[in-house]
C-alpha cells in the first residue's frame, strides 16, 4: 500500500529546526524573532521575592532601582539659605529659656546644695553629685541633643536644634562647640542670650557663630 501524498497546496507544520514560510503559520514566530545566544535571561536577572516595589516606592527615570522617600525630616519653611522668614518658623525665646532650665536643672540643684553645705563629709557627696550632673549634661545636651536635635528640655517643649544650612541635627561635636560659644553670649552682660527677642531668625550670638537655629517640631 502506498502512503498518502498531500497535494502541493496542503502543507504541514515545519519539522524541527525548520523555519515556516512567512505568512503561512502565524502561530510560529518569524525569522529573527527567536532568541539569539546571549539573549536569554541570566541567573539572578529575574526579580526575587521582596524585590518588587512596595507601596510608597517610586522608580527614578532612567534608573533600574527603586528608592524610598527620604526618611530624614525635611527642613521646615522659614530657615535655610534664601528661605523667607515667616511667623512661627522659629522657636520663641520663652521656649528656649524653658528648655535650658529643664536641661540645667540637675546642676542648679547641686549648686544650691553647695551653697547650703560647705563643710563636713557632705562636701564629698556634693562633688560626686556635681560630677554626675556634668555627665548628664554631656549625654543630654551634646550626645543626645547633637544626634537628634532634641535634649530633654527641647523635647519637652517640642523644639529642635538644627543647622540653618542643612536643616539636620548638628552632631555631638558641633553641639559642644555651640555651648562653648555661649561664652560670647554671656561676656557682654548676657545680652547675647536676649538676641532671640529681636533677631529675625531668633538666634543667639552662639547660634550665629555655628550657623544653627532652633525650630518648632
């Protein structure tokens, strides 16, 4: 028995490795559409679990990665180079004085005890208390206050010390330098501490030297 030979008009799908004639088999890809060597995705190119952008993440134009919104606080309107000064942009003089009193309260208590007891074994205890209060100031005003912009007093009154250039906390070293510059505020009969009453940015002289401002949170 002879096999069936299809007429020339009837064709079958191409064999393995053969390209179909253009236009005959739309279900087959045309020449040039098959992936060439090196075009296949390499291992690691597929997005892994957790790499898809989450809510709040956006893609920069022309970049392949995603970024998250800036976690650091942005400078509030009213301070920074070229920024207009508006009402409420800076902490009031009363807020700053209240924050300083809260920060200095341990030393105020120790100095009061020194004035009441100047002899006997209690003096040694007062020296220990004074050293402890100095350690509190180092941590509260310079370390914690420099890193976050808020000492205990500033946090209580909802104000923050930041750089007027960057709007960010100034760090422990600059916080120490700022407190040392308060010497200039006090040497002229403490007038430097009153500068926030009339200054446009409510800065003391120490603030102007180290370029800092105190702003509401």
